[in-house]
C-alpha cells in the first residue's frame, strides 16, 4: 500500500515528504494507522548523524499513537480497531530478560530492531523499489506502519491521540525514571538537570512520589516557570552558578541536623557527560542515587573521582523509564485521563506532516517542549 512518510535519506539533511510503499503485516505483526507522533530529541540525535547506530535511508519517529488496521497470523493480543501506542522497547514476556523481572530491556527482537529490520530480517517499507529502514522498531513518521505484536501497547479508546503519543517516550521515560528506576520515596530531596520534555516529566514523577524538595537546574531562565508548573520547588540557573554549581546545590539541600548536604536523588536529562558528573557529585554521601537518562554523543565517556562512589553514591542508568511497555503504558494513559499527570501543556506545537521539519527547528531554538505531528 502507498503511505505518506517523512523520510531521512541521509544524515544532516531535512526530512523529505514522500509516498512510500508499505507491505502488510506478516505473522505476529500488526498494521497500525498512526494518528499522531511526537518529535523527540532522539529522532534529532539520529538525524544529525551523531548516532553511531543511525541507519539511512530510514523513516524515523518512535513516539506515536494510532489504531490497529490489520493483524497478521498468530496475533492474539490486539485486533483491528484497537487503539495502541507503539513501543520502541518491546515486552515479549518470554525472553530471559522479561522473565528475570530485573529489567524492562526485552531482548526478543533486539538483533533485528538494531538493524532497522522486522524480526524476519526484512523491511516492510520501500521507496522506488529499494528498502527503507525501520527506526527503533516504530517508524511513526509515516501515517501507517507495521510493528511486531510485542511492540504495541493496547490503550483505552477515549484518550486523545495527539496527547497520549507523548507517553510513547517522553512521559514514560521521565515519570518512570522516578517511580521504577530510582523508586523515590515520600519526603525525598531531588535535583533535576535539564528542564526539557524529559526533565519536566521527571518533575511531575517526583511530585507523584511526594518528594519534598524538587530543584530544577537549567541554562534557560524561561524554564523556571515551566518547572514550577509541574511541581518544582526551587530553580537554579546553571549559567549563573558556573563552577560553583555543585557546592551551591549541596548547600541548598542541607536541612536541620544534616549539615553534609546533597540530594537523595538526582537525574540527568541533558546527555552532557559533564552534567552527569555534576549530578552524581550533588548526591548525598552514603545513599545518594544519580540516574542517567540523557543520551550522550558517540564516544563520550563519564568520569568522576572514585571517592564519590566509594563513599556510597550510586550511578544508575534507565531506558524507557524502566517501564514494561505492554503492562505499564496503559496505566500511564489512565493516569493522564484521571488527571494524575499532565500532558497537554507540554504539547506546545501541533503540525501537519509537511511541516515536520519546523518541529525540529523549534526544538533546536528551544522554543518547544514537544511538537506533535497529526496525520
């Protein structure tokens, strides 16, 4: 079938709107009509050429929501008409990783997904007779896409596509990092570095967890108002603090008889390795946990003095907020519909597919939290 898609033909070039061909679903696959898709920093990371695993030509996009149109042989968990969110982190519930209950990083289709292919080793997309790579197993920058059954989460029918698509990455990653990875307890002191789309969701995750002190750190003073909107209690301008940032943050977190200072939890949402170090060193000695969410450039390395770790601080990483997609994503959609979390204010721009490159421009200028393309 013919579908409309924004195709990344090569790194560093704008996406091109083309009519491409999409083959129907094979065994254990589903055809989804994508109704809306967010434009995420990870898409930009790959499009820029900085992603060492980036493949071209490809149809990017991994933050979508839509409706199942057709299912292939063997599919039992969804049917035509079901509303779904594509999952770049699948959940097969059968591989050693899923069965361990220690991680959300399902390995069932990892090998082929990393090559931009479906589980059978082929692509469903083509243009002028030549294959186009899938992206993160999702490719939501097309108005129809084919996904493995284990990579779609069935959600309620009354949730708006142009809002819940954000749950496909940004919301789940931020909120999940707090609740699943860090397991923040009520009354905790926390610091969030980077108040973009992920950071704001970390803040509202901390609010859900009943954290007592939520410090937001950003270079952009305009983000202060955004942070406060979602539950931030204090704001620090990293540019103004300069080299004194870590001592300032440690001093801010001193309370009562505890004169050592440092946050119980810190979260890096920047992908900057220098900030990752600052986040770790802003933790409390003995028990502070620093969670890395941001994706660093290819070849980047993190460093700190061993003393920081020997004295009890912990560095942790998280992917998709530690969420098990088919199990947890429907719950997060329910939280949104029950007004336990907010999404609407973060969807700052709604665009048609032909204007998708404008969404990347808004991101680069820092003028958007999340741009969403509606088909």
